[in-house]
């Protein structure tokens, strides 16, 4: 049986773009709450969301002597807020404007005695509308929100397998709400030239710190109006000479000169006989190209396999 199944759902961007845009803004609101309250971690790893068996979570966020967690549930379609004192609330994920969602989240946090003030301007998009003023984006299709999450679940699972092959510095597999993508990034261990910046509504200092070291990054992105198809991507920064001409697997992969990335259509993976193998081939071949052409210490960064499996027992 090929991969075109319920596990790897179809996700044509045109069919759910209004929901995608609204959900993007909702994740930015939740992500900015984590950003505001969490200690800074290199490369902005303190702002991301993570996949769960039901949706996306912030993981625990500190608030004075308390902690709380916010997670999107794409099965029951509720935003849940859980506080360390045992209190909890749920906000229905339904067709509602970004402004209404923002108001509901902030009011609920106040009710739980978790007040926070965030920057209400969306990041990394053109012509942003402040969250508290955005009445334009108000779509929420449960079926497609769930499909998006299921695509992330499969991507997260395979990305973690790929991540385990590397013993150098590597990011978690995490969801960046600014760019609305799931990513995992490997590092060479060497500094990189200063990034030129220029990401819309993102301070250049943040971008330059994020790319302060040489990287090879792999990700999944659902698309947007300008590039209306879900893709897997892989890029290197700095891009080594000859990277764009590298031979990448599978054949459906290509180098996009505008994005400066190798891209592989999500549909080429989900309809394959063995989607995991196809995606892992793309991940490995793009890393091989970046690390070989970039003269990384590949031997020192290669996978270390334990010689035996054991269970830790008390003496």
C-alpha cells in the first residue's frame, strides 16, 4: 500500500488557505506568549511550538512561581490552557476572527492570574494586521486543521529519525510560528558570515543570531499564496559553491533559485510506496551536499550507534 492514506493526508493549499492564514495568526499569538515569558535560548529555540499526540504545544512556560502550558487540540478543536496549580480552561477553535481569538486568549490568561502583554504585530509576513484589529481572517475548517496536524505528525516522526543520525549540535524538531513551518537544523560547529537580514517584521539582530553558525536545515511548509503547494525543503547557510547543482534524491526534488532551497513536493512523499524512505533520502542527500561542499567535519559529526541496548537498573 502506498503512502496516500489517512496517515499522510492530502493538503492542497487552495482548499484551506483561509484556514491556514487564520491558524497562522493564532499560532503567532500563542507563540508570542511563550516568547515574552521564556528565557532566551540560542537561535530563538525558546519561542517554538512542539508536536503532540493531539496538536501543538508551547511546553511549560514560567510565570512567576507558576508554570502553564497552552496547546492546540486538533482532535477536539479546543485551545487548552493548563496551569500548575491545577486550574485549566478551554477556548473553542471555531470560525472566529483573529481579534476575537486574541481577546479570548488574553481574557482567559487574566482569569487564570497569568497576565501577559505581547507585541501584537505579526512577524515574518507582508502587510501585517495587529492581532487585536484583525477582523479579516476568521476561517477555521476542522477537517483541514486536522489534516495539517496529521501532516506535521508524520513529518515530525521522520525528522526525529533523521535527527538521531547526527551527533553534533542539532536543534529539536520544532514548529516556528513566524514562518509557519516544522524544522530541524544541524550545525557544523563553525561560525557563519553575518546574515543580511531583511525578513519582514523580524529584527535583523534576531535573524543574524539565528544564523550565526553554519547550518543545514530541513523542514516542512504548507505553502502560501505566492507558493501555493506544501513542500519539504532543505537549505544551507552559507550556501556552499555548487550546492544548487548537487544531485538530490528523489527525482521529484529540485532546487528553487528564488527560495535558495531544495524543495520536494509533499504529494511526492505522501503518495510514495514508502514515504518515510523517500523523505529520509531527501533529508540525507541534501545534508550530504551541504556538508560535503561546505567541508564540514563529517567524520566527527557522524552518527554514533550504541553497541548494545540496556535498561538502567538500581544496583
